[in-house]
């Protein structure tokens, strides 16, 4: 009966794919959602590639997943991957659905699945789809409404983690770096001290300041951002193990770093200019591919072309104006802080557009705005930032936060309507310098539309 129910669910889900195209609906996870509703253990029955890689964590999942898939495909692997970032159980089902036949068996040729997995969905996915390698990018505070706190998410992952899974963990994160301890085979990646590292935490939020063993205050050799850095306990001596994959000699201006691995030649690898997140993402992706058996030289060659093609960071030069669009995750103060901090590494005068509150407030919005007060907006106080355009129904909440944080009120321009924001920006568009557009996930179409309109005006 279970197999018959699975086949019925499979066929209905397959039929929904052309139906969605005919009716011009996106529905990136609808087929998988339908399959799992009709057959709750659909993920158990559906065909899977012999090698499965999963990527989870608070930030960086999509970029790391896509980079791993790019490297593997460039080296001849045929990969199933949820590149659009639909990372819950329904999205995973949709991805595997695309790689199977009408009998539910894996289509010929697919040898690897690279799956971005939402942290809270761990218990619904790992019992059926057991990763050979699980990459955990980091764990820190995220949406309070959904994720509570980092320890809660840690427990969600730890409880669902298969003992056979090999872990690639962030050796600079005293939270996620504890996963699988004493149970799983673990390997670590790390970023060595850079010229932007600090001796003290300069951010409002620091999610790990006490030793997880004895509770004594941790000592940090250096901070990269928030609680991410090299730490040890001066009381009991606890620290995370040495990293197998370590990014050293980071040159932010050139956009490159050296990857060091014991017993292997160092690799000079590219990263996005000025982005520490990019260094971490590339290091994690390369470490994973090394664990899968790829040679370092083949990995480096695959990264020579365009990478991190997620649309989450793009820049376009039009005349004397540099237009930058960057994701700043709603309800995620760490992502938002680090995105806003990039303003300090952009040259010239800046005009900033913030579409980082709930763009679809009526559907996805909620009352909590506490994350705004965990986010550091210091870069907006700098005299190089001439104007800040704030859009969305929460624009007044965000404006109040900025004023309380020392941003001059005369810089701020508020618009509850995004069309009005676009028209005002175009009317006062700068003729040189940088326009930086920060957007939350659901506001991406709005940000892209503003960017196109601005580029067309500057090109005239």
C-alpha cells in the first residue's frame, strides 16, 4: 500500500509541473509539497543519487550550495540541486522529484545531490535523506519568531543528525563547531586573522561569550565579526580542533586568499572583493569538494569562472555611478550588520536604499522589530553617505532605529510605497559615486526593478 501511495503521489506531483507552467505560476516547491501531502514518507521512497551533500546553517547556505554544485559540474559530475534556495522538506522533495523516473527510480547519470537544507527542517529530511557530508556554515541569532535562539537550532540539527554523516564545521564558531562531538567524523574550516580582524567584539550581538564546557568567560585571539573568531577558554583550556581547510593571506582589495591544507600545495582562490562572507563560503565549498575526492587544482580551475551566481550580491558600473545590490536578510541582525558594514569598503559618495523590512507585510509580516536593535547601522552615520531612502510599511520603525543610532535625520527619506521611493530616487539620482540597494529576500524583485530603472536613467 505504501508503494502504491508513493507512485500516486509521484505521478500527481509530476503532472503538477507542466500545469504550473501553463498557468504561469512559479511554485518552486509545490510539486514536492503535493507529493509529501499525498505520501508523508515520499522522501523515503524517491530515488536518490549515491552521494548526498547537505548544507545548512544561519547564513551562506545558498551560496555554498551553488558553489559546490558549480565545482562538481565543472569536474564532470551530474548534480541534482535546489539552486533556487527552496530548502525545506517540500523543496528537497521537488529537487529529488526532478531527478527520478515515473517509477520513482533515479534517472541515469545523476551521481550527486547537493541540497541546501533549512535548519529547522532537519528532523523532516535527514531520517529519509541521509547526507554523506553535511556542511554547517555557522549558527547565530536569526528570526526570533521562527528560530528562537541559536541553541534551539543547534538542538534541532543535533537531534536529527545521522551518526554516519561526515561533518564539515566552522572552526571559528563555538556554537556550530560543537555539532557531532564524540559521535560523527568531523573536519573543520577556518579563516585566519585578516587585516580587518579586531581584538574585541565591535558588534552589538555576540552569541557566544562563555565556555561551553565550564561557563568561564572565553578569551578571543581575534574576532572576525560578532562571536565568529578564534577563541579558547583560559580556565579549562577548551578550544575547537585545528582546521583542515584554512583561509590565509586574505587580500580583500584584490579579492583573493590562499587555502592551506596539510600535505597539499596551497591554492590561491578568488573571493568577492571586500567580503569576508565570501572567503568563508569559498573555503567551506572547497573543503567539501576536497572531502568528495576532487583534486585541489581541479577545484581552483572550476572557480576561475563566474562564481556565487545567486543574485544576492551584484554590482554594475553605469557611467560614473556604481550600482550595488546586496541581500540583507529580514529578521537576521548578523546578515544585516555585515551587509551594511560593506558600505565602509565602497569608494566615493554613497546613496543608500533600504528595503530590508517586511515587503510583503500583509502575508509574512509580524510585530517583532527587536532585530533592528541587534543590527549595527554605524556605517550610515559616515559623512560619505549622503542620503538614505527607506521603503516599506515598516519604514518609520527603521527610521526611528537609525535616528536613535546617531544617523542624522536629514539624511532619511521615507516611503511606505516602493513606487514612490523609486520615483524619488530617480529624480535625485547621483551622477557619480555609489548607489547601494539593500534588500530582504521577498524584496528582491523590488530591488532589481529599482536597479534597472536607475541603470537606464544613468545610461541616458
